[in-house]
C-alpha cells in the first residue's frame, strides 16, 4: 500500500554516545537507545534531528577533546 509507511508515527531516539536516529514509535526501542521525546512522521523526525544534532561527534570524543583542551595536553 503506497504511502502507508509515510503515515506511521516515528520517534526520535538517542544512544549513550548522543547519536540520533528515528525509530517506528510502535516498536520496542533497541538496546542502548532511549526516546528523545519528539514524535512525528519520519520526515518531521529527520528535520528535528537535523536542527537538534549539531555536533555529530560521539559524546566520548567530545568529552576527551574537552578534557584534553582543559588540561593543555595532547
């Protein structure tokens, strides 16, 4: 049925590394992911992610860089 996929509700999900994705809202979340609180069509969720996820580096990399910049080490 064409168009049925577009009307399914989706949710924005985030993992421990603060990486974003979309997930069908009716499905159980995969291990290691939590809901962000935003739901909508797949297109709406992708637009939200584009606006929200401005630093695509994993959280562990951002922390490492911040810690080393503060310490003044390589």
